[in-house]
C-alpha cells in the first residue's frame, strides 16, 4: 500500500494491445470504483498499462467479469502495474484487508524501518 503511487478498486471494461516496445503493452480500460491512495498524483484513473507478456511481469485481467484491487506506479501521467505489484480480485480479499484499505494501512506509511546487521542495534525513534 505505502510503496504504491496508486491504490484503487476498479472493474476492467476493455483491453487493447498497443505496440510500444518489442513485445507490446496491454492497456486496460477501467471503471474506477474507489481510490484509496494517489489522489494527488492522479485523481482519476481510466487506463492501466502493463506488459503484454507475462514473462515480462505483465498482468492478465478479465474484462467485464471481476472487480480488482489494483496497485501501481505513475510514470509520465500513466498508471503502470505488473506481477510485482499487489493485484487481487476484490472478492478474494478478506474482510480485514478491505477494512485495512479504508482505515488502517495509510497509518503505517510514515513508519520507516532500518535494518540492523550487527549487535548492538540502536533505536533511532519510537
């Protein structure tokens, strides 16, 4: 959640293969149901871009079938996502995950954890 530029709930309503790069890019047209993160970067998302090939981490989403929770990055005014982003069918999320999106996940975004590779480890803040 915190590492994504955009977090939305959406339904895929269209799909088009665009020839950008050697394998192409899939551009999904979506109907945005709700935005959880990203209001300042892109207040309304209409298209999702992903690689056409799954071997390049491209997503395969069903058109006019399911609602999805989609996370991704904004680059050059477009939203991009892939297999390394958190993407899940909305009906597969637990009640706790759904509540977290609305009330809890954003509260942890200011927390920064530093790795400690040897003892003693020092606490830098609460």
